[in-house]
C-alpha cells in the first residue's frame, strides 16, 4: 500500500504555513461572493491551492479556475443519508465534465429550488411576510438555493436582527419554518463520485458528534476526513489528525467560507493544509482521481 500521510507526523503545522483552503462556498450555492471575487481574496491571503465546494453545484468552477492564479481543485459538497444519520460529503478531483455527475446535480438543484420556494410560502403562512426575490422565482442551474438565501431575505426585510437569528428562530432544524432536505443515499453518492473519478472526504466530522460516536465516524467507508475546520477545536483536530496519520488515511481542511458578515470573523484562507500536507493529498489524488492536475498544483 502506498504511503501518503505518515511523513509529517510530529511536525508543527503552525510553523509550516497554510497554503490550501479546500472548502469554500460561492454564489453558485449559498456563498455571498462570486468565484472570481473569492479568487482575488485568496490571493491576497497568500493561498495558492483552493477548492470551491458549493452545495450540489460545480457551476462556479470554470469561473474560479480562470480567475485564480494558483491551483484550482474540482470540489463539491453533497448532503447524504447514511442509515439513520445524515451528513455532508466532500468530493474532490473528479472530472468536472462528467455527464452523469452534472445530470444528477441538476436534479438536486431543482429539488433545492422547490424547497426554498416552499419555505418562503411557509413563512408567509406563519404571518412573516416575505416576498420571493425575483432572481429566485425561476430555476437557474447556476444558482443552488439554500437556507442562507432565506436568512438574507429575512434580514433585508427587517424580520431578524442578525443572520444567525434566521436559523435559531425560523429555518434551523426543528424550527417553525424548517423543511427537511432531500438527501442522496450514501451508497448512491459514493458510486457517483467514483464513476466521476473523484475521492470522498467526510466533511467537518466534529459536527456529527455526539449523535455519531468517534468510532462510528471513522468507520464510515469514505476515502478520508476533513480535519481542519472552524468548528473543530484544536484538541479534536489533533485527535483526527493522529487517527489519519496512524492509519494512512487522506485528510483535508478548509474554512467553509460563505461570507464576511459583520458578526462573524473572516475565516477565508484561515483553515486548511500546509505545503507538505497538500503535497501528500495531491499525490493521493493524482493516483486516484480523473482530473488532470496541472503543474501549478
């Protein structure tokens, strides 16, 4: 078995410098900035490897790749159902022109669009008047709608004092206007990623505990784990990293950046991989992915 992830054991990540942010959202899904804008922001922060990981969409990839002077990695974030539990799965290194992948994503974008329109209707039924923005009324394959779009509309209409209040009062899971999301079956998602030539990474595993014990999380049959993330404590990150290193498991990291809200620090480019970690992950992807990584990577 090839060894990709053992040689950095014992080294300090902080002293080596972060160069790769592999979890970023753009206007192609629920981010606030266009892919080209994100590219410029990343360059200002000295990031030279990045992946848009928009929800159910790769519509921003071409624009980002054209605008970014570093290495652009094909990425996507998918919502999946694994037994009784649901989680997010990151896919990297697939062929962005794969027809089956693009067709499947289009279907899920349509379902997302329907869900958000129904959420607007639900809010109005609850006595919270909220007009549907014109750009949301008709399906657009270059825009994958999500709950943050509802939150921004609620904020603009003056129904909430800050962005997070939309989730704590209205559209968070279990709240009065929450509508369940349609998720792909885990086995179907894994097959889709493999046929498109990509690898699978469990996104922000710390967010699934304590509902899923650590032993269950690390036994989920994915290629690797996202260990660097804003929602992970330093101690939990260390536990994940040590597990991956001991077992020669690929790992990634990223900021999960969406926007620059006033009540939230700018995490873009603040979480991810250092040079050696990225080189190890790149070697794994070159051996297992369909995407022809250019020399800039």
